């Protein structure tokens, strides 16, 4: 809402400067978003008086003048106009002034005489259409004052953020009332009584409302014999300050009243409205199936059956509360005007305006709520103004259909309740003063007041709304700051929340940075990854996505993480090791809301760090990813985890595994398949993993018990086993664990050896197709120091069992 | 030469040999030569048995003295040689301490989660618990139960993401679906109040979604932190005190806080909370748009209509709620000019905080 302070000053005498006024409005709930000074375009134009006017010696059409512009020395100006004489007051643009047409005044020589300014015509100052001569000012115009302020062009516009609950502040009169209430100053409400003459309106027009729930009130006034043309300057200035464009005097008056009183009006060309029973007939109804209307913007619109229209017997002529129709528009040919001042239902207006993508000053007000009591007052004032500016005559009377005038709401405000809710000692009489200033009627009651709410405040419906009104005006800054005193509360995180924290902490300790990505995905990610959802599962589809790339909800963190790799690599960052903790979504036929699963995903590529003077940058691979995952499992207290070779389309065959906890697959890890890297524009090797956080948490044990620290030394024995390529380290370790008995404390794989592919027969140290894995085994007892004699038989038995189970041999 | 003279001579020789030794190895051979099993001093001592009963104590005492003197000299020399050896090793091991260390940086928590964690910590300290809710919500929880009228503009397709509903139900509100991506964390309030009896002190952080094109000051997905308190006797002053405490902890004790009346459908009275600009201190500068204040959260007393939806008696209980955007707070706190940095995953950004 744009508020011209000049206009406002006609409605209320504000005794605050602009900054203090803005501050007070901010602190009472009407935020000032911006303050502009207008009229600055005429900086450097002042009121001058022609002292001497002489003909230019070299040019017949020019005159050479001495002009007083309020400075010590009068200035010399060469002028081409002829409609003035010595002694006239005129606007003078001084050196350096820039006029609205873009011209900047400079010192010039015209036919040999120096001119240090320019006397201006109305067109040059953009204050009128007359270009034939200078703008001659009244004789009492003060010489030397800025023309803008003398002529009333200087103004300050404050832009208010009016919250949706305050439709009453969408007008100058409403803002004046609000300012009056928050500054304690009286305000004036504009009203007019029209001079009426001729045939009564009721004989010229009939109004029928079909559904009173959708149209609370409809009034019509008739103004006859208007002359449609440009509006007078003051009217143009007012509506321009409010943000509208001048159109013609009739439309400008309706806009003026909209801004002044907040009542949207519509002017029909009476001659174009269809008749019934000898009168122009207005019918307010919903549109019929298939009806169309060409609106003022020239667009033909197909109307839905719940659209409220103004119709005549032949069909719709306007969209109620939103926009008029082209066929009944006021034009230069219009002689008689039908002025509509009505009150339409908020939801209906809002639906129509949104469905048609038509937001107008009228629809904005109707969808928030226009006071039905305002309709006649606005119609009277508009009719009178219209008659004045267009030379028309107001037909006597108003046709007013008002099926069910609202009964004003009476609410009880309990003083104690006010103080309890606010937590401040606001006296009853302070509250009463505030509410009265806001236009409420008050009657004392035993525990407070009975408050009558005016119809222009549809937002005040309950006691709590009155409390809000009191506290915002009384001052939130005056409310003492306290803490809640509840006795029964304990602040703590749940076990699941602490587990999520552990997951993040572990992955960061493992060297991964946290990322938060979009929960959206591209449906084509399915194909890029070669992903298949579970049986019956489908991705969660957005009905109105921002783009095709974000048209569904992600079902895996993988695609987003790959995009991050590519985003970084494209910017020359090759070391990327990040994780994300976030929900993935899938749904299924018959489901309303999708399943949301919290996943921990990670991606690693490049190296942990750049190469340094004492370290090389080792490229990250599968085992760095696996290591990070193992850190996570250790921190979650998960020990029975197995990695089983598996195939996934988005992972490279032979370098991917499922992660299994207690027999359940809880996730996967692997290096990304080359075609998938290509699809995401990433360069490999890239290791990716994704784990379900909930199953991990369930199997893990963040709060585990104490395990005794070994008191006796271990006996360490190393063995190297030669096995077939197909035998995995996991199988060997499993075999050792089951053969080692109670004394085997730890098994550590410390070497994997294969003959090089190009080794000659003499160079070969192993049979073809075999590999050697070397393990360090620790034997330990909790009761005593073990001797060689204790360990040897156990170890020998283990070697035999492991060899038998895996087809291995001890490497000599 | 008597045995006493012999001992004396041995002592002199041994002490000279000890003195001459220039390494721990030669010192050890000196020790073996004199005091080893076959050492010359050992041999003399072994000969003591052959002495007469009168000579034995005298010579015995003397020989012990000689032995002790030699042992002490050996020990002294060993210490001195050890010190020399250590000193030369230390001299050889000097490094250039300005060479960079071997760094293995731990991963960084995302700056948004650092902000969220700090806020969570503050409120857990005030006795709050942490709650979560679904990111794909029902219209009822996101709007209806929070007192948004059916035609509220936020419900429009251009503002809220709607999700295809596969249940076969016809949506009441938007014609197509009443399943949506939550536009704020406030629906968690409703879930909490449906399942928990007062007193309620909860904080609910989480992702929220709005149909904004990603640009320096908007993201279609961001992070909100919601707070809700429902108890007997909760006042607007309690809300004000709580938020002042929070803002000062988050931004610094020297910052000023103001509550400015505002409107939200689910709180009454409602307010926006501003913190004084950290750059100009409230004078007004470019960074605060000349206002001197930066808006950081919205809050208010829980509207009785919201209590009505969840069956809490508004005459017995009152409460307050507040919500804030973590991205905005992080951007203000760290001076981050473009919100898109939060979500792009540039590791050079992630590493900074």
C-alpha cells in the first residue's frame, strides 16, 4: 500500500516526523517497506519573476529577459515564448536542472546573447498539456522557492506492508484511522452528499442477487450526461501517487475512491447494459456452463460454473470483484454511467482471480474482505466526484440490495485474561483507550468489557484478537521479558537422535565433509543409474515441479552425490569426499504419503589431500570408502557386518558389495560404473555408498558395556596361505575365526601377494592362478601369560583346518 | 710387590683406561677387562682367599674400595658418553619446523547443521526436546490444522509443491492432491500436540520446500527450526524472554532484539523478530537496507483455533511457537552472499566452516 503523506495530511494531522511515524507503524504491526521522495525530478526549477522583457536585437521571435530567481543577482534568459510580460511569475529551470523530458539546462549563447536558464511551459515540466506558452503562475507565487514544492509536486510516499488480516489498511482512510489509533490523533473520514437531479436511479436500473452468500451487497448509482475526458491535475496526482495510471475521468474517479476509502468500484456504460422490464438489469450470479466473457484486457475467458459474474439479461458483463468486461466499458461515447459499489465474497473472488491469473486492485481487496457497510458511502462520494469532474448529474437515489446486513460482533475482553496472556500489567482503562481509538465500541462488564467490533475489522473475531490489538498498540517493547516456569520439563535428545549424531560424527572423523543436497531428483536418474526400485515401488512424483530435473523426490542419495562430484570436478576441484544424511522417498499404488527413509550416503574421489613434501596423494578407491563405512560401524558398535560381492547396474562389476548386518542387506558400496560416470559427467574412480540409518541403528549399540583390557601379553604368529584366486580374504578370516578357538584374539591381514602377470616361469613364486595372503594371528588368554607350548597345538590345528576348508597351503 | 701395591696399580690403570674410553663400546670392554669374569681386578679379588687371616680384612677392604672406585668411574664415564651420544643424535635430528605438518583434516559438518546444532543445544539447555515430522505432509497438517483458510494463497500451486496422491482419494483443496512438500516445520507442532499432553517444550528442525526459483536469496528447499511451548501460564513475555536469550546467544550479547507485531494464521498475537544489524550496530547501512534491523524469525502465541484442532483446552493452557530459517541465520552470521552455495556441495565452501 503506497501512502502519499501529502494526501494523508488531509485526513489526519500527524505530529511526528517521517522517521518517527515509520518507526511507530513498524512497531504496531504495519511495516514500512520503503520511503520515497517524489517531485525530485524538478530539482533546480524555481519560481521566478520577469523583471525586464526586451526584444532580442538579432531575432524577432526571441526576447531577452532579466529574471529574479531569488538570488542576489537576477539572471539573463533568452526566451522564445510570447505569452508573458514583465512582472509575470513563471517557473525557471536553472543551470544544471534536468527536466522530465531529459533535457539538462546549460549556459548557452543564443544569437550572441548569453542565457543562463530556461523559462518553462507546462509540457516541459510535465504538469499539463499546454505547450503553446509559458506556465504563468499566480501573482502571489513566492519568488525563489522550489517549483515542485510550490506547485505541490513534492511528496513523500511510504510503502506499507499490509498483512493479509488487515484489509482495512488498504485505503488512505483506513491508514489514517490506524495512524490515529497508534499515535492518539484524531482523523477525518471523507464523505460527500451528491447533488441529485432527474429520474430516480431506481427507475433506470434493477439489481438482483441470485446467491446472497457470494454477494453480500450490491449498490448501483446512475450519473447521467457525463463527458468522458482527461482528469484534472489534482486527481491525476493522487492516483499516480497511489500507483495507478490515469485513464479517463470516470475510471480515475473509481480508482480514487478505491484508494481513498478501500471500496472497489466499477463503472459501466449504462447504454451497453441490457434491459429487462424497461430498466437496465443487473444480475449477480454464477456463470453458466460454457459462458464466455471478453474482459477489459481484451482476452476472451471461458468461465467456470463457480465464477461469480455480473450479468445482464443477455449474459455476463463483468467478473465480479475482479475485472470488467470490454463490451460495457466506459468509452469516449459514454453518456450515462452505472456505478457499481458492491461487496463480494472473499473466497469466490480469490478463486476466480487465481484461476484466471488476474490480480487487480479490486480483487486484492475483495479477497481480503471489504466492509459491506462502506458500499453506499463510497458510491455517494464517487457519484458526487464524478459529477464534478465530468460535468454529469447524479440521478436521485441509490439501488441498494443488501439481503443480510451483518450483525456487529460483540466480544468479551477479560482484563485478567489480557494480563495473563501478555504477561504485562496492562490496566483495563489503557486497553479500553486503545480499543476505542481503533473504532471499537466498549461497554464495561464485570470482568472487563463487552467490545463491539466494527464491520471493517473482519479479522477481530475472538477475545484473543482483541488482546492482540491491545498488545500491539500498547507496545510489545514494554512487555517484560521472562522465561517459562514449567516444572515438568527435561531437555534431552532421544536415542535415535543421538544415533544420527554419531553417524555424522563418525563419517566426519573418517574424513568426509557433510553435504546437504536437494531432496528432488530427475526421473531420468532412474535410467542413468540403471536403478530398479523394489516390486510395486514407484518414485514420488511432484505435480508442479520447478523443472524436469527436479520432477520427483529422490529415491537414493546416489544421483545427488554424483552431481556434487561433477559440480566440483568441473570447477577444478578433484578431491571430493563428502557424505549426506537425508531422507529418500518411494511410494506405491494405494499409498497417500510415501515412505521416507533416512539414509547415510557417501562419495569419495581424488585423494584425501594434495601431494605434499613428505606424502604422496594416494588415489582414493573402494577400500577408502569401505574404511569410512567401517569407522561408522565401529562407532555404532556394530561388529557383525559382512561385505558380500554383489552386482548393481550403477556400480562397476567386481568392485561392489552389499553390506549385510545380521543377515539383512542394509546398504551397498562400490566404485561407480564407467557409463554412469559418463552420464553424470564425472571422472573416476569414484566410490559411492549408501546405508539405511535405521537398520544400522537398530543392530548397533551406541551404549555398549565395558570389555576388559588385556592383562597378559599375546603370542603373535604369522602365516602366509597360498590359495586359489577365487578364495576370498573373508572366507579365510571366517575359517580362522571358527578354527581358532578361545585363545585366538585377533587376525590381521598384512600382505596380499600375486606373481606379476608378466613373470617368467623362473620368476614365479606361486603356482599359476594362486595368490598368497599373509596374516598375523594373536593368541591370548585372560588368565595367564601363554607359552609356546600352549599356543603351538592350537595354531597347528588352526592351520590344518583353514587349509582344509579353503584348499590352501602354507607358503614355505 | 705386595697385593696392596698390585691393587693400587690396577686402580690407576683401570681409571686411566676408563678415562681413555671414547665410546660406550670401548668403555664396556674396559669394564670386562677389569671387572668381568676374567678381568684382572676380579682375578686379584679371587686371590684374597690365599691371604692370611690378619691380611685378609685389610686387603679385603682395600680391594672393595678399588672395585667401588672403578665402578663409579665406569658409571660416570657411561653417563658422560651417553650424554654426548644423545647430544650428537639430537644435533643430527634437527628439522625445519616451518615445513608443513602431515595433515589429515577431519570432515566438516555442514554450516547449516552447525547452526541447527547450536540452536538445538541452546534450547535443549532450556529444557526442550527435539522432534521430527515427515517432509511429505498432508494439507491438513501443513495448512488446515494451522488455521489457514481453504483459499489461503500459500496453498496455490505456484507456491507449494504438491505430490501425486496414489491412494485414489480426491483432494478437497487443490483439486488434484492434498499431499504436499511441507512449506514450513509448523506441521510438526500439530503432530506433537496430537500425540503428547502438555507440558510441551519442543524444537523441530527440518527441511522445508517452497516453489521459489533458486537465486542468491531464495532456494526451493531450505531448513527451518520450529519451536513450540504449551504449558499452564505461558505468556507473551515468556516468548519474548526466550527469543531474546536465543538471539543474544546466537549473535552476541551486544545485539539488540525487537519484536514487531505481525500476522501469522496460527499464532495470535504474532510478531516478527529483528536483531540489530551487526555491521552498523543499528544505525542503518547497506547490509541491513538502511533499517538498522535484520528480520530473523517469526513467532507468536499459539492460536486457540490450533488448540481446537488438537483438543487442548485453550483456557487451561497457553503456548507460544516460533520458526526461523537456518539458511538466513547462517547467511547473516557468516556473511554468505548467495544461498545457493549451501546446496551445491562445492567442497571449497563446505571446508570453510
